C-alpha cells in the first residue's frame, strides 16, 4: 500500500475546447479525473488533488470533500505542482504516488504493478515507461548498452528508432526523496520545473531509480487533443 497519492489537476484543456477545465472533461458520463481516482484508489491511503485558481472550486464541487485539495497559484510546471501537494503532507516517511488527471488510460493493473515494483525493489523513485514501435510526442527514456537508465530526454528524436521507450505519467517516490528534490527546484535555474528534471537529477546523484516498463500502446496517450479524447472514448467504452 502506498501512503499518499497526488493527482495533478490544474490543466486548463485549451486544446480540447471544452466548457470545463481538462480534469472534468467527460468520457461516457465520467470525468477524466474520476477514471484516474477509480484506477488508483484501492492502492493508496490518502489522495491529494492539486488544482489551479481557475478550477479549484469546480473540482471540489464535482468530487466532494473526500480528498485533500492543494492550490497551485501559478502554473510553473509539474514539479512545482507536485511540490504544492508535498507541502501539505507533514510526514517525511512512506511513499507517494504521482499521477496526472488527464491519463485515464493507465489502467488499474499497471498502477498496482508500479506500486508493487517500487515497494519490492525498495526503490527511491520508480516511474512508468512504455515500449512501442509507434512514435509519440513524449519524452524518451535513454539507456546505456546494459539497459541502465541514463536520463529522460524531451528533445531526443526517437522517430527513426524501430523500438521506442517513452516516460509515461505515473511515478512513485519515497517521500523523503520527493521532498528533498522539490525543495531544491530553485537550483535548476529555470522558470518552470518538471518531473523529468527531478528524475534526471536523482539518476545523476546515484539514487535508486527504477522503471516499470509496459508494452501496451493504448495506455500511452494522455488526453491533450480532440483526437486523444475520441480514442479514449472508444477504448473506455469497450471497457465499460
């Protein structure tokens, strides 16, 4: 069991042209964030939801009072949003899972497995990757000839590779490591801060970073475009 789950839910969903913020866009009468919560809730004790100024009230109204709500006043990247939730968690022990509200296609089995891998291997950080022959506009996972992790690279051109490995939006952190790296975000010298930077810093520092790899194209997509939304509608409609 993972003690804490943080769901990043401050997305506006501009490209979806929706009348609500992105986490509340519906597929088959259920919001994106409800799918994510439903897939993860039995593997965690407490759930923290990070909202923005634009959607904090509608998220609470939609989901109710069974969650801890955290406000990201400025949208300064995913790592900054994660830090907003970590500031509300008083403990420094245990583990925290991180998911995005727009990833309803990462299924329950995968979430259980990444949690199990993290706990069994006693990793400091574990993140989800997907191996595929299809190109996606996502960050690539780079490894050495022995298969050891080198880094996550958003600029790497994987289009010519037959087999590609991408970092997907699911992570488990030892809480102590999550807080250590979130407190040092200012050292990265950027205006916005992203989770991939945290992972790369941990790899560079020699922390025990593991990757749980799946080979399922259907779980790779986040919901960013109308085409993604239609794909998810077809897939989740079959699941229902």
